[in-house]
């Protein structure tokens, strides 16, 4: 049974059956949002945004990405980034590594090393391998792309601090769970791990919603 064959309510019920620690959180948050595929024309811009958000708090990343859009004339497409100066991107607040990653991504798409139109039918690992061949793009960015652009149901971003933090709080752990232990724990939810990550994030974000 996979996440692709279940609706959101059935996914929530499955998660609770496999781990009762999620019961109260699921009751409070409700079913996970339905994942939707992003059109091919928007996949490049989504990847660029994910590069911006690497290792940054959401508020800071949003501010920087707004400046990136301004530098790119409102649209970070391949043609624009191929003609955008590295220093202009850095002036938006990007690190040199992230600015170079955006330009290198544009080059990979332009010369066919990355075919965004094929990603919809490639398996998860093949997409990750192709995307992380770009200098400066790591597994986290590729996983966010799988989850939020390609709507893949079984992505388990064990390197994401929010997921690790949420899991640890939910299970009453004294310390933040390690990536290795989280990887093992996630095997219980094979098929719906993207939704498990959603609940972990939801728990971490919950206090801010009440402020």
C-alpha cells in the first residue's frame, strides 16, 4: 500500500495505526494536505527557491528570495540566470555557494544534463542523483523538490532539523534524534513518509500559530 493509493484522511489514519504517538497531533491538525504536481514550466523556479531556503529560517529565506526575484526581473528562469552576474545574486543576500548553484543549475538545464520534463516519471533516487549533480545542491534541496514540486508521497528528509525536532518532541525524547535513528524509525511508515514529515513540521510550527 502506498501514499499514492490513499486519500489524505486514509493516510492520517494509517500513520496513527502505525504509531499511536501521532494520534493527538493528527486530531488537532487534521489530514495532511493533498500533494499536487507542479507544472513543468514552474519546476525550475521551484528548485531555485529551494536553493535559497537551504539551511535558513523561513522568514530570512523568504526575504532573500524576494530579493533574488528582483535581481532576476521577477522570474528566475534559465535564460535570466545564465545572464545574471554572480555578484548581483550575492547582493540579494545569497551565499557564494548558493548563487553559484543557481547559475550551475541553469547551465545543467540549458545543456540537457537535467531534463525537468522527465522528472515526473523518473523514480525518486534518479531525480535526486540528477539534481544533486549540480554543484551546491544537496539531498535536502532534492527532497524538497520531490515533495513539493513532484508531489512524491514517500520522501523522508532525515537531515531536516524541523523533522528531527518534531519527531523528538512527539516521542518525548531527551535529545534530538539522529539522522540515522530517524531513518530507521521512518521505515515503519514506508509509502507515506512525506506526510509523516508534514506532521513533524506541524508540531514544531504549532506554538508560532498561537502567538
